């Protein structure tokens, strides 16, 4: 329901802003730009959906190998005590637990392409336990918010972009992103737990959250001992080594259990195409709404207003240059990436705005994109409190990123 109102608002606000530009500023190009944006973003949504087909086929194939080889079941047993408390409505030993765990692992490594198909598989499996097929269940909402909070241990993609633009130390945003995304994820867990009345003071939950906190702190300390010039190389090596180790382990374990690995891969991969096709209308709908909002100039008016507001209080407004990335991130990953690149091009890759935009890019995930894709893949229309809790995590991560950006980059 909330997503419905937001989607309508994008178009209405875009129309009003464009009309004002036409009447007041005699801008006769604004409405052609709006119409062009609808075609451009519709085409983009279709292209993205089809582009997911190969990745979905690949990773759903690997997941089927893991299932047939017993790897998913083993990993599920290890994490079951924690997940059963965060997902109390999901039946014990449900197959979705394995897919969820692998999805979280891929997100932590900053490997978006690997995380998406695993997340779609988990959402599809959770749908089998959902009594109202058009309404998001508590378990699906918790899973989605954990995804939108974007917990990232190694922000591979952001560091690669910074390296491509010639940053002196591409990994200098590693620690800020890790800290910001941790706060975002924690806020997401707390917000959903409050709404769903999940007992966070449970000893098992406290132990797992404490352990994860210790792991994050330990990882931060370990990387802080490295020379910054080596941090990016080591991070990329660790992330991809762990990922390919998982693939190899899946295949080896299945082979030892006399599973026909190739046939298992083909069986799982066949699901990829159907899911990608089903996503198209949901993805086109949200991207077109974002496109007209941007083309109307509403985003520019919003940024200028925020700068004026903070400037009136005498606050440092340098962070405003990175706000387009922050405001676009919940809406569109590609849009936010474009905003980050624009900030880097405009102000410099090693400028405060360039570094802060990079930190914001890695601090949270694309809430509305994930909602559109994940819920759309299983036909869910009523999102309940998924949007509000996801945005709480986003806002927390963005605020944390800004404060941490000032701490690290001045």
C-alpha cells in the first residue's frame, strides 16, 4: 500500500514541478524530457530484467547443486537457532533458511550479482509458507529489510569504481562503509523486531549479534593494520576467494555424495528465465516513476532546499554534494551509482564529496528496487511495513555515513 502511494506521488510531483517550470520559466523542453524519460527507463527496466537471466541461471544452478549435495542443509543447521528467532513464523528446517544464509553471505562480500538470485530463491521458498499469497509475510519482510540495509563487509564494487577513477587509495572508504552499513543493518533488525514483537533480548539473538559485532570489529582492526595501498587488493582477493570456495565446496560435496552435478545445475538453472520474465512489469513500473521524478527537476529542487535549510543554521553543507547519491540509493542502484560517478567527476575522486558519495553508495541498498524485484518475483502486492522499516534502515545508514564521512575525511 505504501509503495502504491509513493509510486503515485512520483508522477504527481513530477507533473506539478514540470508545469511550474513551463509556466514560470517558459521551459518548453520539460514535458518532452518527461515523456522521453518514460521510454528510456521502461527500456532500461526491460534490459535489466533480461540481463538478470544469465546470472539467475548461474546461481540458481549452483544453489540446486548445494541443495542436492546437502551443503545448504548443513549451513542451515548451524544458523538455525538465530534465524528461527528472527523468523519465528517460518517453519523449522524450511528450505528458505539455506538460501537466505547464502544471500546474506553474498551481500556481506558486496557481490550484488550473486546475492540477487539467491535472494529471489529464498523469497520464492518463503512464499510456500505464506498463507496470503498477495501479502508479504512477517518472514519475507524481515528478510527484505535485512537485504535493504545492505550489510557489507567488503565493498568490492565501490572500491573498483574508485580505482577506475584513479583514487590515490581506492580502499580508503572501506572502514567508513563497514561502520555505516553495520548501523543500517542493526536499525533494520530493531525496527522490524519492534513491529513484529520479536524478543531481541533472547540470549541466542544477543549472542549472535554480539558475535557479529566482534567479527566486524576484528575485521576492521585486521584491515587497519594493512597499508592502504594493499587494502583494495586484499579485499578483492578475499571476497572472490571466499565466493569461489563456496562454489567449489558445493560441487565437491555433491560429487562425493554421488550427485549428478551437471544435471542438478541444469535443473536449478531452468528457474532463472521464468523469474527474470516475471520481474519485468514490476521493475519497469518503479524505474519509470523514478525517471520522471528526476527528469522533472524535482530532485534538484529537493537538494537545493536541503542545502538552504542547513545553511540557514550555519551548518557545514559540504555533505549536500553527496546527497543525490543518498536520496537515489533507496530508489535505484543504477541511479545511485550514476550519482556517485557524477559526484566523483564533478568534485574529484579523492574530494570530500567524492569519498562521501562512495561511502553512502556502500552504506545501504536499493529499498524500492529490492521490493519491486523480490516481491514482484512472487506476485506480492501488499508490502505492509516493509517499506517503512526498510527506509528506517536506509536513513540510519545515510546519517551514519555522513557523520562517519566527516570523521574520516574531515
